C-alpha cells in the first residue's frame, strides 16, 4: 500500500510554477535521513500519548534559531511555536480506541500531516535555497531539523541529481520540466529541491506500511531549437 499526501503529477513547465535557481546546484545529500527499524508508534496502545510526546521536543531547534544569525530566524521561530501548539492540541484531542484496528494508521497519518503542513512543505525548500547563499548557518539549521525528524522516525529516499530519472522516481517525486538544447541531457535530473519523506506505521495485521510526502525535482527535456529565418 502506497500512501501519498501529495500525488505525483505530470511534468509541469517551470513557467507554470517557478524558475529554478540558476546558481550552481547543491547536492541534496545532506537532507537525506537514514531509515531505521524504529516506529514512531510502537504498537502498544497504552503508550500512544507518551510516544507522541517526543514530537514536542523541538528545544534544540529553538535554541539554535535563537542564537543564530539568520535574518529570518523569527519567522522560523514562529513556525515552530505554531507547530508545537498544533502537536500539543493533537495529543490532547487524540481519541485512543483500543478496539480500532486502524488506530496506528490514523494517528500516524494525522501526525504526519501536521509535520508536512508546518515543516516539510513550509520551509525545507527554503533551507535548500538558503544553503546556496549562507551555507554554514543553513547547514547547521538543517542538521537540527534532520535530527528532530529522525527522532520522530521520519526518513527520506535519496535521489541523485545529474542522472536520468526512472519511472520509480515518479512514484514519490513531483517533476518540473526544464527545457534543454542538449539532447544528451534529455530526461536527466537537473536538480532535486526536496527529497521524499516517509514514516512507517503498523497496519491491522501488525505489518509495516508507510505514508509518503512527495519530493520535487527538475527534469531536463530536450527541445530542438528552431532555426531563425
């Protein structure tokens, strides 16, 4: 079972969405978070609210931002303050029904939606672009965010830029089309702006399944230049 919060789409033209940054590309490898065997929710209904509490531990991120030289650090601080409130409200209102066979799926989905809306879709691409201009401080910020996501058992799939994309890449990545006049670069991944993020849960049969928030990449498509008269 493959669950998406953002379904893959047909390749978009950059004119329909945004113009990719023309500065040199940054290898998105440092955004990669390794998958482990750990689950965010272990499978014990009596521990659900206790296990959800770990999502409130954003202290290291907050401390870093408060001491950082980021120009827009207050914006990030506001985002994490709002995120923490959303998580606390979610924990307080969580309905723990031990007879619900889908409880792990439902609670994990609701939690991951908050992470997606407040963190993944909100500023991961912003960090990626910020690294190009203020590498050191944004990489430190990224490191703290990655450690937090990993503590919540969220992981990524690494996609290497500079190679041809495959059909499998379209399962968890949203492609953007960028024209190239070099036929040898046709179907190559020019840039990866966000990796796909995953979180595992236990289904009603106690088997692992996952939710995925799609990544985003720029794909090169060959367009033959028209000869001027």
